[in-house]
């Protein structure tokens, strides 16, 4: 049975593990033994904040091998205090647009996440920056994934004050960004936020919970049939993602984002 490969929300494979990934691809399996042979891979979903040149230059290999893929690319509104090693927004936006022109806007999904609040990153700030990013990505993507900060243990020791937005702030943000996205031809979905979607009735703004690793999209976009067992979300996860195998490792991402669980 073919499987969906995730590469990877744990370590930003396109930014930092590109050579290792393509070496594994040439061998047909990862160092841990996960098959990357075309006959075993239904689709690869990449996660990144800024793919390196090596990754962009070698993506054509996947097309030549007939392995479907798409990319989840986070571009947030944060400065160096929150994302110290992520390049300037203008540079990242240009790389995003260049890749979109190469692989198609439907295969590159913009993520604006996680949304956090402090004295700098206010509701008004998020609405302003979302509008700025949306206008720059118009025509280069059709979908935006948003989520809200999870206040897990690591953040208690963070030198940067931050918190998740409360319900009123979520409503204010979503009320502001939904029409902006719609005007740019971009659909907003949430990631692992079904309780918030229900409590805040975000469907009113056209914002719904949806999978990031999207079985229906994979089948429709690439003309393949996934096994029914893959389409069912894992019962222990909060999200709606199709079953997948992640090939990354924690603590290898070097973006050093203040909110990140993986670094």
C-alpha cells in the first residue's frame, strides 16, 4: 500500500535537510528504512519556512520520478525577536512566488501560523500584516492555513512574552482577514482548531477546519486513488490530516522560532 510522506514539520526538510532527503530518494529509502520508491509513495507533503537553493534546484527529480508532492510554506508577520533565523519577508515572498510560477499555485499552500498575541503583535498588527502578505501572494496560492498559539511547557520559560488570542481576539482577527483573503482568491482554513472553529462560529466568515495533509486534494490534483485506510485521520490527533509517515527528526530545524515545539 502506498503511503503519504511528510517531510517534515519536525525539522523543515526543504530548508535544512535537502541533501539528506535527495540522497535518501536516490537510495529509495531513508536511513530509518522508510521506502521512498515511487511505487511506495502516494504523495510527499513538504513543510518549510524558506527552502534552500539545493531543494529548489532538485525538485524536478520528483517530477521525473513521477512522485506527486506539494508544499506547506509558512510566511508569518513576525520579526527577528520571534523568528531570528528566518530571512527578510521580501526575500521569502519572492522565493515563494518564484516556486509558485514553477510548480503551480495549487501546489504551494501558504501558512500564517501560529497566531500569537503580545504588546507588539496585536490584533491590529495581524490584520495589517495579513493584508500585506495576502496582496503579495495573490495569484501565487489559493489556500491559507491559520492556527493559534498552543501554550505548551516550553513557552513558560520564553524570554518573549506571548499568549494565544482569546475568543474575542480570534473573532476580531478572523472578521478582518476573511474578506481580505476572499478578495485575493485565497481560501482560509484552520489547522487542528476544530473546537475554536465551533466555539467562535468561524464558518460565518467562510473559515473551516480542514486537513493540511489532504487526501481529497491529493486524489483530485494528481489523479490517484488512495487506500481508504489512509484517508481516515489518526484518532489520537486533533487534526483532520490523512494518515502519513513523517520522516523528520526534532531539534534539527535552525530557524529557532520562539513559539516552536520542534526546536
